[in-house]
C-alpha cells in the first residue's frame, strides 16, 4: 500500500552517489587535507594527509552525507553525516547528493533503512564484512513522501536522536564517576588508597592471594547439561554459545572444570589481558581445563576482590607474573598466581567499597537500559514513518 501523495522511487532517483579517490602511500603527507578513510567515519582521528591540490569532487565539507560501500556490518558500512574537518575522500566511500525535492536529513534516514536491508541479506563471508557495488545500492526502492513530509519525518526522528545523545552523555558521565571512585577507593599497589570511606580507619593488611583463596579442580566427568562458560576481558564470565554465537569448545567436555556459583576463574594463557571472571550466572557451569578456578574464604568480600582484580594495575601485575613464569607457553599457573600480593582492608570496609561502586554502576546500568529502549523505539518508529504506516502531523498551513 502506497500512502496517498507518496511514490515509489529507486535510490538512483533520490540521490547521486560519487566515489572517492584512491589515495596511495606516495600521496600521503604529514600535513594538508585529512584523507577520510572508512575507519575515520566513526570518529577515529588517525588521519593520513594529502598536501597536493585536490579536485573539487574529492573535497568533503562538514555535514556532507557519505556512504561506505565496503565496511563492517552494523559499524562502518552504510551512511554517515561527516562531522569532521574538511577533507578529501578516499575510495570505498561515496559522496551522496540529494536529488531535487529530496530533503538531506530524510535522505540520510532513508539510506539507513536501505542499509538495514542490505545487511539483512548479507551471508557467508559477507555476514560481517559487507562489500557492494554502486548498482547494488541504486536498485533499492524507497517510498518517497512529499518534501514537507520528508522534513517532518526527519525532525520527528531527530527528537529521538537528541534523547539518545543525552542518555549517551549520562552513561559516559556515570562511567567516569565509577572509574574515579574505583581509583580513589581501590589500592594502586600494596599500600592502602589515600582516600577512605567515612567511618573506616582499620589497618589494611598485605597478604598473598593464596592466603585467602583455595584452588578448585572439580571435573565435569560424564555430567551433562552444564553450560560451557568463557571469560572475556571486559565482561568477565559469559555463556560461550551466547557470546560467540557459535560453538568454540570441544565435543568432549568430560575433563572440563566445574565453576560453581560464587567462584572465580581465569584462562591461564590469557590472564595478562585482564581476562578474569566471577561466576554468578548459573548454579554451575564448566570451563576449559586451561582455566584456574578458585574460591575465597571468609576474610574476603567477593565483589571487592573482583573489582580489584579487574583493575589495570592488576592486569599489569598478571602480565609481569606471566612473563616471569617458568612456563614457556606464556601461562600463569595457580602456583605463581597464588603468590601475587593482595592488599585487604577489614571485611566491613571491603563490603562498603563494593556497595559504593555498585551504586554508581547501578545508575550506569539504568541509563544503558534507557538507551536500549530509546534505540528500539527509534528503529520501530523509523520503520513506520518511512513506510507511511504512521504519518506525521503536519501544520495546517502545509496540509493542502
């Protein structure tokens, strides 16, 4: 069903796509016009420069619509409104020029909609890296409303964009507050932090990790049904199938280690990257035999310890211990791990520090949930507005 007053148009009828220039290393310079490459479309400021005299068609001013026709699905592929300085356009990116009676802001939204269709059809090696020809874009059709309705659609969706930007800023602020709080309350070495929470003055002790923890080597055996877990650098323990979207573990898991709820674990060959996790996803899961699994005793608050072990300081300690290990495979085994120094305040202070950081983290998670909802609402609204299933309310002066 085509809404009254709308028409079907091919992308080639609503805009012109003009390819960039193939700048090669001999063209690069230390100064001049920044060369806009695909990696620069998402804010990357690592530019090569062109110091020669550019052709007019190479120049990209701020506000120009660009379309990367080769890039990563969901990231660099598709349309972008250039927000950087005036530069020259590299190959694999089109400059986009709206046709007569086509609003630029609406055009960007329509091309975003076309991009979603192209990405949905990507398969095989194109599932992640999408690479298309100009004709693949031009042949797509869109529903074209009158110019005044295009503008109203663009302004309506811009309201959601402004809300999204606001929440993104709130998330960034909450993340910075959490990081600052952790830097203040968690030790950077073997000494207590300079700032203490109000009401706490007890002595900090410097122990070894092995003094307050115990390694666990329970094997899965023939037990079936345990979810397979992996440890990620930033997210800690994750369910392997959900995280990787495919099976990356052995068919025979009988020798895998069991991680019960409330245990810590790390892959001995990747801990120098900060890959250490806390298992609070399931009553029990299993991990590869290369993992070290351990549990704390009554002297330790697990939340406090997990936050401490995930700091950059401990990542550096893990890397140094791995490099010093006699294991030639670049692994950090339990024996060396258990000797790492561990500064600990009294248990009550550990819990208070954990709760203080969690309170800020809860605020951040609340904003992140709000951001997810806004993005979903915008996507649904965009689908309805671009297909005419939902119409914007126009001023009476423009209805005629």
